C-alpha cells in the first residue's frame, strides 16, 4: 500500500479539525479560515492509497518562527510509521526556524529527540461563570488593527497581523479591547467550539484588567461551558481561573527548538490556541 504526503487544500483542513474534535481537543467551529490564511502551504495530510490517515500543521509565521499542531494519526493506522513520516515532512518544511508546539505531556521525550525543550506547561480550565458588562471594553472592530497587533507583538514570538485580522472577525465570536485613559491595556477573543466556548487570546496589563475583560467576554457564552488555556508560569492567570471556580481538565507542554522567545508572559492570561500558539 502506498503512503504519500501532500499539502492540504482548504477542505482538507476541515477534516483535520474534525479529527481534532474526535481526539477531544475541542477546536473552534470557525478556526479553519484564520488558520489557513496564516500559511496555506503549512498544512499536510498523509494518505494511504488515497485514504487520509494522518495530518499535521507546520505554520510558518515568517522566516524565523513556526508552530506545529494538528499532529494526528487516525486510530487503526498508528504504529506503522505514518506519524513519524509526516512529522519529518513538517519539520523539513519549517527548516531552520525556531519552532514551537503545545504537545501532550506524555510525548515530551519524543519531541526532545527532535530538538525541542520544555519552556512551561499550559493548563486548560473549564468553567461556567456569568458575564458582566464593562464600560472599558470596546469592540475590536472599533480599534485600529495596528494597535491590537502592537499589543500582540509583546505576547507572541513574532508579529502575526494576517492571522489576527481573520481571528478577530470569526463568525459567532466576540473580540474586545480594554481602553483605559486612552491606552489599550488588553484584548481578548471568545469563540464557539465543538463544546461551549474558548477564550483566547486573553491579554492584559493587570490582574484586575484580565478579570474584567474575561467577564465581559463571557456575556457571549450565555452560561454555557467555557475554556481558558493559561500558562502555568503566569501565577496570576492560574489564580484568576481558580478564583472563578474553574476546574483544570487538560494540560500541554509548550516546547521550543532553539532558545525561548522573549515574550511578556505576565500579560498572557489565555493562550490564543494550542494549534497555532
């Protein structure tokens, strides 16, 4: 039987998102467009005699940084080398860039063999808190994109204007910035997922601002379950989730090749997405 790897088209990405949902990763219902627009050449699918059996994303944000996600081999086809083959294909595509990923903790040793090291862990929390309006919150569409990109640049390894432009405008999602004394002091996005809603990113310059922004975003959830992925190294982010009575349900290992990027992790109260960082 012939195993081949090719670059995904846009429809193939929906297959990968469905597989991610089956794995229990709870992707967003409308993640496909912003993901694909970021790097249409960075998504790969492995086929066995034309049947899709594996997938991976290796999104190149620029010439210096990329992120790996959607690393899945369908049950029934595992243990045959298909995963490692598509992994090598993805790593080759990203070349000499610094590469990040959010992997399951149990796979750390395998990632280390490919040159990754642990930076920190991310904790996924689940909750059902009620929303609350805030006069400090402004719809993101009313804020110049460049201001949001400038804030995001502090919290993400490289600039990602193309991604944000699409991410902020997803269907059935809400994005708000927090304006205090004329300054943008945080922003966040809440989007619909296979189960409930996810918040990400959630960025703020203060603990109080992060909570106010979070509660404002939760108006969109209308009492449904919501999820927040917090960097464990940001003690204030973990404390916020626990203060709201949220329960930790999952964790990942944030790993990088090369040195850790310089980001303002103290302002990251919620990771954007485990698939693209």
